[in-house]
C-alpha cells in the first residue's frame, strides 16, 4: 500500500499529533479501520456507539472522525448535529453501505468532509483521512492566530482602536487628526503605541493583521 506523503514538516507534525476516531457499531469494521490507520503509523481510537465517543472525546484533541451513518441509538447524522451544536469542528468522514443521495447531501451540507460508500478503497480512505487531518490542523492554527490577535487588540484603548481602524483604512496622519479633532503629533503617538501593542512595524502589516481576522 502506498504510504501517506508529507508535504512539509508542519504537515508531518500534524499527522503525528492527530488521532483518528472511528465510530461504528460493527466490530469487524472497527477492527479493519483500526488496522488500516495503524498501518501508516497514525493513532486510532475506536468506539461502538456515538454516546461512547461523546463521553470520552475532548475537543482540544486534534484529528478527524470516521463515522458510520446507521447505528443503533444516536445515528451518525445525529452525532454530527450534536458536535455542531457545541461548535466542535472535528472533520467528519461518513462511511456507510447505504449511500442514499438525501443522506449524503444532508451530511455534506452540515459540514462533513466526505461520504465514503462501502466497500471502499483502503488507499482512498487513507487519503481522505490525511485530508481531514490537514483540514483540522489548518482550522486549529487559524483559531489560535485569531485568538492571539484578539489578545493584542484587547490591550488598546478606545481611542487607539479608533486610530487603528483609520490607519488600516489607509488614512494619513493629517486626515486622521482632522477626522478626530486631535493634533497630528497625538496621532503619531497613538500610532507608535498601537504598533508596539499589536506587534507590527508598519501600517501595511497592521491592515493585513486586522483584515485576516475578519472572515
């Protein structure tokens, strides 16, 4: 079997830190998926029901979820909805022998990464898992970056926030001074403190930092 390839060191680190969570009521499926995932040196944990998974999963743990659609008790689609209600964005790969179009559409609209029909190609499944782990890593890094930016912005006074927004819009010192009815020197002082608190060196960096968090 062709191994998963690593595009860079960060990607490799993400795979090493990730866990593939398998939720399926069929013991044979859990066993085969576990062997498949372990064959490429990825961590895997298996669960026979959605409730078992919910009782043990910690949202801070990175990875992805390989989830059966039809299970006794809470179904895969219901588990997806439950995770969504708690803002858990763990990427989901649905697996089922019953690939009805409405079910596929519902899972994808709700944010599932993919829907794989049994029997599936082991290599195709590994590629989907790889893709899911990369997506999870990307989402977690973006959240961490936004949190860091929010912490920097929280240090600004109300006036500094006003000046910052006008700077990001490309207004000159003179225009900002006129707009806020303050002196140009005061604007320059605010700019210096903003750059220090936000940890940027110029207005272009400031604008990129601010607008990268507004998505």
